[in-house]
C-alpha cells in the first residue's frame, strides 16, 4: 500500500511539473529556481575540479622531491644510525634505496650576505635516484668538485644570497655547537665550514626558498652529528605494493619511530588545501541554498492553484501525507533537474578546459609556471554535490508542504 501511494505521489508530481499552469508566474519562478540551481551546481563542480587540479600539480612537485617513505624519531631530533635497522631495510626486496639524511637550520654567509636556510645532508647517490637533473637551471648537481664539498640550492635561496657560480667564491656555513660553548666569545659558539656553490635547481616549492643540499659528511661535521641522522628516506621499486611495504617498515623500526608517506611529509600543506576546498564548498553551497529558496515560493503558489485538485484527492480517500508528498516530490524534481543539468554543464566546462585550455592564467605574454587553470573531475565531488542538492531540495520543499498539512484547503474548497 505504501509503495502504491509512493508511485501515485510521484506520478502526480511529474504531471504537475510539466502541466500548463493557470498562472504563468509559477512557471517563471520554477524556471528561475531551476536555472539558479543549475548555475550554482555548475560553479560548484568547476571550482572543486580546479582545486583538485591545483592539488594534483602541487602534490606532484612535492612528491618528486620526497622519498616514498621517511622515517623520523617520534621524540627528539636525531638518532644513532648504529641502533637503527638500516641493513634490514636495505635487504627488503621491494626497497630500491635507503638514504641517511641529516637536516637542520643553519646560517649561510656569502659575500657578506646572510640567510637562515635548511641544510640537508644527502649521500652521493641522492641526485642520481631523484629527478633533480630536470629541475637544474644552472651549474650541475655534483656534490663534489675537485674533492671539495659542493652545495646545490634552490632558486630563491640563490637569489637572496646573490650566488655567482662562476666566481668560485666559498660560502661559509654556521651552526651552533651542541656541547661546549663560550658565551664570552660569540664567534666561538658556532661551528663553521666552507662549501662551494655548485648548482641551482627550481622545484616550484618551498625548497627553492629555504633549502641547501650538501654532502652528508659535510653536514655531519658542521653539526657535530658523528654517526647520527635526523631521518632515513626509503625509495621503493616501481610497481610494488606500498601499503604492504609500509607495514614491513613499521614492524622493523618499531614504535620509537614514525613512518611517513609522501603526503604525510607535507601534512600541513595538504590540510591547508583541504580546508580551503571545504570553505569554498560551504560558500557555494550557501549560494545554492539561496537559489533553492525560490522553490518555496513556486510550491506555495502551486499549492494555491491546485487547491481544487487537492480537495478532490482528499474526498477520494487520499491521505494528507500523500498530498503533502506530491508537493515535496515536485520541489525535489525541480531541484534534481537543475542539479543534474548543472552537473553536466560543469563537467562539460571542465572537459573543454582540460582539452583546449581555454582559460589562461594571467595575460599580456606573462610567463607562469602553470599557463592555464588545471582541472580534475572526481566522482566523489560529483556525488557530494548531488547529495547536497538533494538535501537542500528536500528541506526547502518540506516548508510549503508542512504548511499545507496544517491548512484547511482539504475542506474549504468548492468541488
């Protein structure tokens, strides 16, 4: 019986949706509601897809710099490599390479210019297994020249220090002594080492502004890390089950250490992008709610126009809940048609942008890292948009339908 009533309500709502109205203004308001929902939905799909595209590109830049997994100490800065299961990790069949890393903040001095930069000590093979050659803009990525340690830095750091690779001037690095300090002589409170600037890379990340790559032996001597590291980076072979390998790594290193994948290594960045995407979703969803409020007016006028039909249905035995359901379905159908049309429109715009790169970033011949707005449609986003439309349409349709249930249109209507 309930299923039959449900089908009856759907049939009547469908007939009311396309039937000719006595008052043309009802069709106008319904059309405006549908167009408003369609435009808002299309905008929501496009903006979320642009955020996805930006996130994928920025994430790709950082993933090119990060190892598949990074192992750090849960509490503390550095740990002795002798107590770490380094050889066991290297013996895993899925592991391509395991690198010892020493990284900390240091003061760089070059030709009377100073900057606080992160100095990352890496092994000799580090630049051979990472795609830094593609990022090189000047010099080369050799960590030694004439048996002297060399520094590879980002474009931002090189620009702030005004590095000239052809001058062969040495860069002086300062790091506070970890043990003995003479506060009477501040210069004696720092370890100092000299290094040759040898290459400049452009990664399009914060590495350009804040990082210098040096041989790990040089950094250990600078920071007095004898047999210690701040992290261990693990690179996997292509095509392996990363989740399975992670479990093996966690079992080997124990609870004393934290194992981070590429996304977790830039956790704050991804959380920020996720929060921004959520805020944009809320703003556009609010606009969608405002567009859906036109449904209340359209349904209210439709209820008044169909009061004779309502009375006839009631006299034939239809329950108040069935009649109420007819107008709820009517509002949901208006929203659903607008939402589906908007989703298809948004998907079409994204497809055209992906294929033909219609909307550019900037103009006037300016050079941008990303020349056009990147877009990436995700099924989960489309599902969230459609669910949002469904919830909003049900809530807005219930308002006039609930008032109908309390009215006297069922009785005080001439048949």
